[in-house]
C-alpha cells in the first residue's frame, strides 16, 4: 500500500488544499481512496 499526499489549488480563489490518497494494488486494478482532506488557508485547517 502507498500513501500519497497531493497539494493543489483551485483556479479562482487560489485556496490551497491537501488530499491524502491510499493506493493498494489488486489483481488487475489499483484501489484508490481519499483518506484525508484539509484546507490550508482557513484558520482551522481541518
């Protein structure tokens, strides 16, 4: 299993956010699930 954290922004407000994805290999496909998401530009980033 792999944990990938992706930092990105939206085009209009440039609000930064991070989403953590869990990747798990299967027999023929990979399983991907968003396990955590938080915004960096708010006072409480949870």
